[in-house]
């Protein structure tokens, strides 16, 4: 226990990719669960390599470790113009807090997703209570492929979308969802920061000249409809 207390209060000299740093163990272990905390709380003498001067050696880029240390001292970070590289370092060191903060600051590109569906309303004779009021055939999704995948994840069926270029740049109007829960699709769009900006729709009824299946109720009315919703972020 005494060795652990001494270790936490001690000062550490580091060699990170040829750049030298001095920091307290308290700073290096500020984020629980990180790789740095594992190294310096357990037993760095046995886990880590040392250079010829006895400094603990980390084979990573020293110029980026400066920003890692700043984050550990302040538990926030300043943008440095090289966020992609810093993200790689944060991932290596297991700094989940830094990754989450970077995600929260990441600029969101404006984009549009169109959601459309065709459905049917059945009205039974004498307004029976067991009518299935709304039957949705399929929910169709149109928009930028990478954004649609981000929003809908595994519920997005991509099998109908041909390869029309790189995923990040491809637009398609041939996606559809694996479920027919309209409100679930709306929730996914709202969670991703989209707002509904417009919609349109049309409806039609079956006319009396259409053939009716022998098993169908001739008094049953069927109303077909098609709706589109436009979401913008």
C-alpha cells in the first residue's frame, strides 16, 4: 500500500518517440480505465521499456502526446488542427473521455434524408373494432449512403443499392428498412439531429370495377396511401 501511495505522488520522466516529458503519476492516471492508468498504477517497472537514461519509453508520436497530457491535466482539450491524428492517439491510449469530447465537437455536415412509405387502411363492415387501421408495406429511405447507414444502422437494408461509387459520396434512393415501425424510424432521425421540414402524401380508394377475391368481404373498403417526409440536419 505504501509503494502505491509513493507511486501516485511521484514524478515520472517519459521518452515518447524521442520527445521528453515530465509529469506526475496523478496526471498520467487521471482517466480511469485508460492504458496509461494501467501502466502506471500496476507496475511500470515490469510493464514498460526504458531508454538509455532510464526514462519510460512509449513508441508513439511525441508532438501529439503534448495534447494528450494537456487533456489529462484539464480533462478537456484544445483544438489543434490535427484532430484525426489526435483521435488515433486517444484510441491507442484508451482515453474514452477524450474521444467522446472530440465526437461532441465534430462538425456535422448538412444533409437531407427522405423517408417514404406506401400503406393501406382497411375499413370493415359495420365499423367492427378488430380492423387493422394502418398497414405499412415498406419504409423507403433516400439520401447519402454513409449518413443513412449512420442513422439507421443494422435496420437499413442495403441489398437493393448498387455500387454507385465510394460509400462516403454515394447517394441512393433504393434503401429500405427491415421493419415497418414508422415511429421507430422517426425516433432514429430525431436522435441523429434531424428535423422534419416537410411532407406530402396522396390517397386513393379501390373502385367498384376492381375484381374482388372470392374470400374477400364485398363491403370492405380499402384506402391506399403514399406519404413522403423530408428531414434535414
